[in-house]
C-alpha cells in the first residue's frame, strides 16, 4: 500500500505538479484554485489563522513561523488570533484553524461539533491530519483545520505545508530563496501523516571546532562566549538550530559538547529547547543530562571514576536530573571514562551498579513517575559494547543505542531476541568523525545510497527508537542530514530505486530547476559524494590513485573535471538570488574537493616526473602551488559571500595529515623541483610507457629487476584492452628543444602525434599506438622508433618492441572478455540471478566506489542465512584466453566494509563458485574481541572496500562465476579475475569489454 502512495508522490515530482515543493511526502498544495481547494492566500487576501490560548506555546510559535512563511511566498501575511470560546470570531467566514488534540480546547470543540474522524491520528506519536471542514464555529462556514495528535504533530503539519508552499527548511541555514507565488491553495482533502518510522530522530553537533564554534562566536556573541565555558552556543544560536531541526521533522538533539555545556552556557538553552519541542539528550559519554568533560571539570569533585568517587559523581548527576526535570529529555545512562574505558577490572558489575544508581536518581527526581517510562538510552560504544557482549545486563526499558564504526558501518543491530525490548534500540551514525584512522570533518563525504543501505537494515531489524547522526559542524552536510531525518520520518517512502529522486526533488526544491537540470544536480551530488566516500579527502595522498596503471589518476581527474563543468553550467544559468545557496550546497563541495584531488594528483605527477627526470615535473609543481592557493581562495569565498554571513564556516584544515588528527594548519603536499637548465645524463629525449613508472633511456629502478643496463622495453596490447590503445610519453630531459618522429615498421600499427616538438614550454607529448586487428592474426611483433633532432645536441633514437595479441572470443559470445590479463566485472552486470525464499541479489544504484553494489534483498526480519551453495545466487559470464599460460585464476571480490551486525556468532560471509566446481566460502570479516574491530579494519574503511581473493581452476575459455549468499547485508561492488596480468591500482582495473552477442 505504501508503495502506491510513494508512487503517486513520485509521479507528482516527475510531472512537476504546480511547482509544489516536497521531497517524497504526499502533497496537498497548489498555486491555482480548483473546485476542491481552499484558499490560503487568494486575491491578495490571506485567510486568518485561529489558535487557542491553551495551545502549546511551541505550536503558537510555529504558527507564527507559518504565517511568516505564507508572507515569504505571497507577500501577504495572515492575521492570527486566539479564539474565545462561545464567541463569533471577527475574521470573516473562513479560517485556518490550528491545534493539538487533547490540548487545544478550540480543536477538541471542533472535533466534537463536526464529528470529525480523528481516529487515524489520535494517540499516535507526532501524527497529523489536515482538511477542510464546514461550519466548525459560529460564523465560520469553512475552515482548513490542521490537527496534530500531539505538540510536534501539529508543528510538523505546519512546517510540512510551509515546505510545500516554497519555504525550504534551509531558507536561512543555506540561504535557499523562497519561490514567490501570488496565491496559495490547499486541497480540501488535506495532508496527513501517521507516526514516524523512528521515534527520536536527531543530530549531534560534534567535532564542532573550528568551523561552527568560530562562526557562532562571531554570529551570536560579542566575541567572548559564555562566562564559565567560553562557548558561543547560546540561546540565539539554538533558536536558529531548533527551527531548522523541526522544519526537517527531526525532534532530538545532542548539543555541542567539546568546549560547551548546554545547561551551563546559557540558562535559557534548556527551556528554549522544550518550548520549541526539541527533546534534548547528551552524547553517549555524557550521562544524566550533564556535559562531560566540561561540566565535570567546572563542578565535579575528585576523579571521574565511580569505583573510588561514587558519592561525588552521584551528587553531580542529581543536579543534572533536577535541572532537566521540567523539560522533555532522553537521559543517557551508563558511564565511560573521559573518552577512555573506566578504570579497574570489575567494569561490568560497576556499570550495572552505576545504571541502578542513575535510575534511583530518576526515581527520586520524578517521584510520581514509573522510572521505566522515563526515556533512557545506553549507548554501547566501543568498550561498553564489549561488556554487553560479555553479559552486562541492561534494564528492559532502556533503549540500546548501537553505533557505527565511525565510518558509516553499523557494528550491531538488535538480534532477533533483542527486538522486543520495551526500550527498543537505536543507531548512532556518523557523517563526520574525529579519530583513527583519520578525522573527516571538512566536507561532505557520505553517499545517500550507503546511508540508505545501512539505515534500511536498522528499519528491518527494529532499531527504530532513536536515530542520531553526528553532523560535526552542521554545514556542509545539509542534504545528507535532511535525508537521514527524512528516512527516519518515513522509511516507507524510500527504496533503492527512488533514492535518486530524493536528490532530484531536493534540487527542484532548493533551486527551482527544471527536471533535467535537477537530474544533473543529482548526478553531481552522486559523483562528488562517491569520490569523497571512496577515499575521504583527508586520506587522499599523491599516490592514492595509480599515476601510471590503468590511467587511473587521470580518469579520476577527468571525471572530476566533468562534474565540475556540469556544476559550473548549472551555476551559470541560475539567477543571482540562487547563487549563494547553490554555492553552499553544490558548487563549493565540488570545487573544493576537485581542487584538493587535483592538487594531490598533480603532486603525485610532480614526484613521479621528477624521478623520471622529465622537466614537466616543474609544471606539475607550479600547478600544485597554484591549486594550494586556489584551495584557500575557495575558503575565503565561502567566508565572504553574503557579507560574511558564513565567516569561519570553512575554517577546517584539510591539506596534509601526518596522523589521524587534523593538522593545525594547511600545508602543501611535498613537491620536488628538477633543475631544468641541466640536461639529463642520457640526453634530451625521455620515453615513458603506460603501466610503468620507469623511464628510458638510462637507468631507472623500475626499468627492469636489476635496475641498470636494462634492455629496451616491450609493450603489449591485446584486442580486449578496454582503453583500446597504449600511450607513450615523449618528454623533455632538459632545456634543449627537440623535434621527434615516431614510426613503426608494421602496417597494422597506428600511431598518432607522430611528429611534434618537445621543449621547456611543452615538456610532454603523448603518442598513442593502436592496432588494425583485422590485419593481425594471433600474435605479431613490431618495432616503434622514436627519433629526436635535438637543439645543440646529436640526434637520439630509441626503439620499443610492441607485441599485439589478437584474442578472439567465439562469435555470438555474451559476457565479459579478458583484456590485459584480467577480467573486471561491475557487480551490477549479472548474467543470471536466482532468488531463494524471495531473496534476490539486488542492485543499489550510486552505491560504493565505482558503479553500484549488489546485495541480497529484501532484508527481512528473519536474517536468514544459508549453507554454501543453497542461497540466492548471482552469476557472471566471462571468457579468458591463454595469454598468461595459467590455468589458475585469482578472483577478488570487492566487498563493502560492513560488520558482523547480528552479533559475534554471525560473521559476514560470501561464497564464490567457478563453473561447476565446489564453491569456496570466506568469512571475510574476522571476529574481533567484543567491542573492538578486526585488525585490518582501519585499512578497509580507509579504502572503503574489503578485497577477498580466492583461487580457482579456470583454463582458457568460457566461464561462469557464481556468487552465493551466505549471510545477509553483504554488498558486492566489483569482481576482478586475475589471469596473470593484474596491476596495482586503487579502484581495480576498469570494467572489461562486454560482448553482447552481436559482434
Ligand atoms: C494566544 O494566547 C497565548 C497564551 O496567552 C499567547 O501566548 C499567544 O501569543 C496568543 N496567540 C495569538 C495569535 O494571539
């Protein structure tokens, strides 16, 4: 049923219905009248808003935002007043009536009087409905009523409409302009939403230095911050933040805590949150609504160690509970040492005692309330997870908060036995992180598809009580943050095939783009987050992408350049009022990360060319210097748009990490200068080969194993190499300009750029060699001669042997074909797919490092696993030749780093089978001690992949590789068959040529 709903909402998006802004939710707004619509603003008149004096103050406040939003769109502001019982309101015959069931006497009265059916929302957490009713009040013939089942239900009804009217949740936080319309109408049938999928949906402002803190210091303080803490996060800051959270339909916050204490920084913070309707929590290591370490450092007595200082810590927590008592909270229970495991060896018993004491404090604080009904959460982070796995008991009503590995891979979801706890379970997720293997807090680096893949498991496995995402400095993770909250709001809307439409409709909402341009923005976001997710910008270095194998680095750069060109094209057609929003949300992340990647790759080429003694090293060096300055200029641009509104928001350092922690400044990648006035010992002409880091003529450690007196090189090309050719670099080994010719002695060998100049100003020429395969039978040899006429020097000549192998797959063959001694298969390109028990290997578009990922789907709640060879399977056909004379091949599966999220007795596993041989199984994520991660984990998350090799017997010919499901939640991105030719690279070889049977 929800599918139908999602489909019609989607159709609305695709048809661009009336310019209404919505991302997936059902819509009920239009900008022209119809028979079944109710006017919000018509003929320059805004329909008045009626509320009730006994309404929640937070709803009164949101209603005033609602009135302002109507004015933002139409220029006309509705009047708003409280209804006095029994009277005829002096507003004319129509009204918008807003109220909360059971709270607003106005709404309760109308429900009574009109017999309105509110059973669909009554008692439902945060549900709402809206619709037109007739004769709701004396003198009012028609009203559009907006009813929430509770306080936030009403608030969400209002903001949901505001969004559809044209006010983005990010109108202030990302400067998204409001689209103007003279009139607004709502459908008489209204909009409705039931209880959200996830009860508490929140963000964690963490790692909030330097950007957010420095920015807020300028924006919200006179430069000094709070008296005791120096924090700038006062109620002015939180006023803006709470509104944003509610507009995104979030309800929960872990406040900034590095150098801040929410309850101390500004005594208005806690009551303000409650007034707005935000449930406050504290992070996983800050029990009982007090900040750690800031508040403990200010007010604590003795060590933060319950085994020796229980009474002082107990008293400290009593203050936290009493202080929070008037407000809506989610209490963090448990205890961690200050970022470290607790002292002493009796941790489990001690933690159980601590939680018992904390619950006693809650019982004393709320004497009339059953402690089991007070929202409490225990985050099983790092070592605490270990204690839990070792048998620590957790009270049934406390929500178990599971965490990811800080890199977006959830460590544990509830097992089947854990799913019926009354406290439920939650997930703490990261878009931003400080710690090993490396911080990532500069820029957006999380893929929506990956977030969906992980959080859909949370839905399937009932971890839906609490979701919180660490958003670091808040900007620039705007869209990803909203997706996280939107998916938690209603997981039924989103599936792997319409995730793209999330970003498309987001781009339409933020920039008013036509569908094709919005799709282009979605592609830009998909690419830039892919590039940043497969290697976090903070982890990039000059050799991440291979500088010589598979043209990897240059392909990566070309892709980035294309994304940049596309982002620039969109920017150039946006009106000036859209520029700031587009810069913040799309353009800056593209430009900044493209610049950084270009800088690192250029540094790599500088280093490589220097070692190869080609003077182009200096051009790359200059490029690095210029990109290093450009990187800073982009930061300055961010800080100066809109008269400096976002000054400091890009303060985060991001160039050149020496260890996991951020550098204290940006330093340029290492570069080397070549003495370009001095001629190379072996003369002016330098020759480089593809897939080699050597250089000829003369000695180079990579020219042959011996490293000196190496023979002239041989280059191989076969008929199924994806690039279709080989290149040579003719480079300048010094200041002497030379002209060169490249010639071959074979008619079947084509060379381009055969006749050109190389000089200090054009220090590299590329010569591409390709083959007329129709003229080559089997294996043929040719010689390529490079001859140089050098200024002031004698002529030079250099010869390379070229071997062409014409492999021919059988006519009509369908499948991948070996080229360059490998078969590289993107997992999406399966030949056959066999379901078992309704579970099918299914493609997740835009997921992972290269194209997509396939995973067994659906992830039912049963978490079925299979013995080898019996599970759902997916097959890939490929064809190999005998180029390497090898009957054994190594198949490497490129798998997502995921964790044994069903507990230690369910390690992830996969089975591969070659043809009809016995399948081989790999439990590829080894068990680690409870609460810790496998040894290789840092490498796996740094590279965003786990590679699992298996060796099979596969003589030349046609083969089928079958992947079997063993455990759920395994994602396969790529499969590489090494027939003897595999070369090192970051992403693996480019996809092999696929024969579709017609050639
Ligand atoms: C309605 O009454 C409440 C409580 O007195 C007040 O805070 C609020 O501002 C009033 N609302 C309007 C629209 O007058």
